[in-house]
C-alpha cells in the first residue's frame, strides 16, 4: 500500500506536521505531535480505523485518497513457478518414463 497523507494534506495547503496537527485539532482529533510526525514522515505500519476516519474528516478526503494499492513485486520463487507453468516463450513438456529401472518397494 502507498501512504498518501502528504499529498492529501498538500491539497489543503498543509505543508508541515504542526499545520496538520492544527487541522486535526479543528476536526476534534487530538493526537500527539510525535504521532502526527510519524504519520507524516513515512508509511505507518498500522493505523486505527477510527483514526483513519478522523484524518479523512480533517482533510476532507476519503480513505482511497490516503491509501493506494500497489502491485507486489514478484519474488524469485513466483517467477520460477511461472516459468515452470510454461509462462515463457519456450514450451517445455515432460517426457514420459519408458522402461528403465523399476522402483523399489517402500519399507515395512
């Protein structure tokens, strides 16, 4: 997820955490300045839903303005799985076993 608090605040001509705190207080939301600075400076690990509602009320925005979904980068294992499924240009087909050594019986 992408955190767009600064963008939503900039639309209201808010450029500093202290100005954002003032806007929050006007809307009845009273977090500490350190909490506002943490929300301002980067992507929070978690945000309470009621706080998210209060942030949106103070900035006159929606949750969709604050949070934007981003595609996850594919890891090496996922890329390998795509290749194994024939996602690339080369079509690799398994070859059946014909004859050869017989399998041993499982242990008792």
